[in-house]
C-alpha cells in the first residue's frame, strides 16, 4: 500500500499593492503643482490635495529646500503626501473614502541644559567647532560680549571661555540651540561673566553685580574682521602716494560682509561720497555720529531720515572710492571732531535697580556657582570632541 504525503491547504491573505515612495526636494521658484506633476500625480488629485490642506496650511507657500514625500500604491494611484514645514511640523494629506484628509503632525522638542569650556586656539569658531558645537552657538556667545570685546582683534591664544546653554532635540537628534543661561570669557587676563535674566518679558544679560552687559555702542561694526589700519594723524596713502591723517579704523573683511550700526540713531546721509565711495553717516545723539565708508551696497531701507537700531545691518563691505581692497573705513565723531573709537570708554545701558539686583542674585546664584565649575578643556589636545549633556538644571 502506497502512502501519499499529506499536503496542508494554505490560505493566504490577499496582498495589497506595493507602496512606492518619492522624496522631492523643492527647487527655487518651484510650485506645489509642479512638484506633484513631476512625481506622477494628476492635476485633479493635486487640486483636491491643495483644497483639503488649505484650512491647515497653504501649499502655495512651500519653501525651496524643504522636502515633499509622495506615496503611491501601484495601480490604485495616490495614497498620501507629506510636507515637512519645519523640524517641528509635518503636513500629511491622505486619500480617504472619496475625500482627502489633511492633518498637521507635531513633534515634541526636548530641551537639555549643557555646558562647554575651552581655550581659544586660532579663533572662537575653530575652538568651539573642535568641541563639537556649531557656529550658531558661537554667534550667540559673541553677541553677549560684543560691547566689550572685538572677537577678531581682541582674542588671543590662551584666552578661554565657559558656557551653560540650552540645546534642543527631536527624537534624540539635535535641531539647534535655546538660550545661553550663563557665559564667561577670559580675554587678556580680564574675566567677563554674564548671566541671562528675564526683565520686562525679555532676556537680557548682566554681570554678577547686576550691571548691564549691553552698552551704548558695540565694540565693532563688524562681528568678525581684522583691523588693517588704525586711527593716526599721519599715514601713507597707497593710492594718493602721500602722507595724510587717517581719522578712522579700517576693518579688512571680504566683499559682502554685513556692516552693523554700533548704536541707535538716524541716517543723515547714504550715497556716493567721492574717495569714501558709498558711504553712510548716522547721527546717534546731539554730539555723536558715525561714518561707514567704501561700502559695496546699502541694506534695504537705508536712506536719509531712516531710523536704525543698534546691531542693525546697514550695508555691506566693499572697495568703492579710493580703496585698494575690500574693507570698511569706520569713523567716530563727537561735536564734529574725529575720535579714536578704540580708546573710547563707552557708557553702559540701564543696569538693574537695587531691588532688582537682590532678586537677580537669588535667581542666578545656582547657575553662577555651576559656571565656575565648568571644566576648561585644552582645545589643542582635542581632535573632535562632542560636548556632553550636563545634569545641572536651572529652576
């Protein structure tokens, strides 16, 4: 008798169509309909997607560089589209029963307090980069001390810094920085410390004794540059081939580098000024005015009569007029007389009152103690070390 093998009857669930995904990075001036057409979605479906999303987000405002993801299901066609508005928000439009369904998905942000300390080697940018952090933190740090220190001309090897700052994460991935809570810079043996403090709903920075870090004028009209020629009563002019006074400070920087006004004021003139090239003059009060020469162009809205605020970009470095190369010739006058800006003692902005200082010292005590304990790493010994999260928490 022969025995036949028993073969079980297998029942398979019907398989759905395979999903295909296309990710498109939006090009400059590209419209939503153009993106959808390039991914194979017909105009009628594209219009339905656009209309269903309108109450949540206007897809006519998609930004170049952002990504649109289109998911299709074989012959069934379009399934859903995802548009990353920013790191925190994603618009999803999916096919429903005869209708499109639009929703806005939000991702939660985790904020961690971290610390960083190191020596200056080369530049502040290079030093912080070797410690694993990015330019954004460098700029935020420099903004705190920019009334006291010119970060190109004043920094030197062996200076050091400490920072306690917030860093933001989504699902473990860093997306940027929050506030700097406290910072320290040691420059040429002098120690500057600053603590962030909320006043009138705005974060400002004060020294441990309650004096404002902010002053009437910035330390320099360019954030990062070098002085190529200083204030002097006799300098050889390379174009005119003669000795003459130089009543300004020349900051060498690449063409197009943003130039900032050092203080609040009003634009007196903005135009061509002979050997000074494209020039801006700003009146700050009855006595003081500043002049910015050899610009390549003016910033939008800079014209006679316009009001400007401290740190506002008013123009861009160039080499117009009698200039051998791109630089800013910056001049400072008081009562019509030129003054060496580098020797000027700049008055501070409004500091905290006695009552505010008492509260400030209570609030800042813990972060101040922790700042003093931040380890200063020898950057010359580091290849590429990423900063680690601190267990410190600020209440």
